[in-house]
């Protein structure tokens, strides 16, 4: 039976140094791994599929790239374990290419991007650095303690895209409430409200949250699991996986001063007092 190949299973003839098989799959343009489908130029040079779609000629010999599959290299790729793309951050795991991407989407070493909406902040760092970053660089964000709080959004009648952000700390975790007025469909403004956890979706799955607008004998409630800040508020809004309501609905819960009070309750599954 053939054995699966690691990146140091063989040696060059007459040499004491191992041949790292993963080096054979390094794209000469972006230096990422060339994974199936593997395409070659007329001379047999390889580039990854992402670079292949952007190039007009082979970067090695300048001949046409074409769309010829290198089936032999694809067979080799099936037997090689590749390191996680976040190895430089400390991940030591190696995977077959078929499951490598799924791991990287959930890798604990994958950096987090700034989750604050309405900014062009390019910060990224570890999950433990997200909250300190928000406190130091986005000082307008309100920070509240407790699993049952009231978030006050002021001046909800402001035109254009507007967002309100609050941090809520409870159960030894930090949550971000985002309320955004946004035209998902041009000329049709709506409010979108969601709770995100500063952490992975696995952490988020430990909790549920409830958003509630109440007043004038009316109540509007949304209950769901939090989303991870990895998802990004714009992705969530596009999927409408959040509390969505119209400006005309908001008027029912506005006491008349252009403000909106939203009750936010975080619950931890199987939590016992």
C-alpha cells in the first residue's frame, strides 16, 4: 500500500538535504501553494489558479499559459500534507489540500480584522487584541457590563448610512451590538441590528441573544445565536440574518426625541445560577 507523503519524505540523489515536496507546489507569482486544479503553460511551468486567471503569459518562460491540466502533479498533491497558511502566526497543523481551506477558515491563528463598521480601519490582530484595539482606536463606542442592558441609539432620523455600536461584556466574553441604517436596496432605507461575539463561531454557538423594542403597547423581538465578528457586519446585512425593521416601524418605539432604546439580553446555553 502506498504511504501518504509528508513534505520531507524523500531526499535528492547524492545529497543529505531533504526535498520538501511542498516546495514543488509554490506559485512563482504569489508564493501560495498551487493546488488542484493545477494548470501548466506550454513548457510545463505551473502557476496557481488565482494567478493563472490574471496573467496573459507564463511568468517563467513568457509562453502562453493555456488551460492544460497537469494530472500527475494533481495526483501528487492528493498525497502531500500542506502547512496551514497561518503557520507564520504559530499554527503547526498540516492538512491534505481537500480540507486545508476549511481549517484555515476556522484556524485559531487566523488574524481578526477590525469589526467596527463605518470605518476604513485596516487593523488586524489576535482575538485577544480586538477589544483593546476598539477601546483605544474607536473611543466613541459605549462599553456596558451585564447580560441584560439597554442600548440607546440617538438621532435615528439622520439621513444616509448611519451606524451605532456598543460593546457588552458578560459571561467572561465580549459582544458587539451593531445597529445600522442602510440602503441594502437603493432608495429603501432599513434598520439592521445584530449581536456579534468577539471570538470564533464556535464561541458564539455557546450563546443566544434577544433584541427587543417595546413601547406604545407594541413589541418587536428578535432571538438568535450571535454571529462571530469574523463574518463582518456587511455580510450579515446582505443575508438579513439579523433584526430588520423599517423607519416607519422605528417611529412606533421612538418616544418623540429621535432616539431608540433597544433591550439586549445575552444568555449562555446550559448556564445555571
